[in-house]
C-alpha cells in the first residue's frame, strides 16, 4: 500500500501534529459525548476559530461560558438541596448524600464565579524589585524602612569630597593592627630548629 506524500515531512509527523492539537482532542470528546451525531472536522474548525479569538485577546466567549456554568451549578445546588429535604425524615442517609452533592455544586459555583472575576479583573503583583514576569505586574520601589537620620554610605562629605566612613563595620574590623615582630626574629638563621 502506498501512503501519500505530505509536504514538509512524513505522514506520521503530520498525523502526530494534528492529533496533538487541543482542538482535535476536544472535538473527539464532544463527538463521543454527543453520541457521534456531528462531523468531527466541523467541530475542529469551530474550536480552532474560538482558540484564535482567545489568542487575539477576546475572552467574551469564555466569560459567557463561565457565567452559564455558574447558573447551571446554582440550579444543580437547588435541585439537590430540595431532594435532600424530601428524604430527610424517612431516608436520612440519602438526604446526607444529596446535601453533600448540593454543597459540592455550591462550592463549584463559587469557584466558577471566582474564575470569572479573575478573568475580568486580573490581580496586580506588587514587587519590591523589578522582575520580568509574564502577565500584569506593578513594581513598587517605594521608600525603605531605614532610619531617616542615617546618611547613605556612598554620600560624599561636602567639605573634603571624600567618602564618609562605614559606621556599620563590626568592632573586629575596626580594631587597630597590633605591632608585629620582624620576620627574621622568628624564623632567622640563629634558629637552629629549622
């Protein structure tokens, strides 16, 4: 069997590129859950267009999707809470299970709304130094907590144009050198030990 030639490489590489596209995987999943009632290639084309829209910076569809999911989760919470109430007297175990599911739906609804809020209003990072980051960042190089009476070490004295002494040096560093003996006296020719 002869396999067709693919421009720019072999057929296996072309198939791998296609199969690893996120839109292809999503289309296959949608088609499976929708019981194969749609053309998978049409789904891939639509998902590819939606991906290009997001890459261009238009997040309106993602925002719409999140708010629709939040409403769905809220409805699910209400339904499960009502089912728990109906079972409360006769089937307390079933009521507890329904309540657990209801609270999970409520938690997911809250998380979905938080995601929508983060999408609409991205957080700003406050940094004490300039770092290169991806996404919004604000650099806050405000005043430090140093005492205002300290003179910076590199500030020059007005009278002599010399650098001021470092007053932060340790006591060991400030110690005056002790007098040293001559080297010959310690290791001289008179020393017979070697």
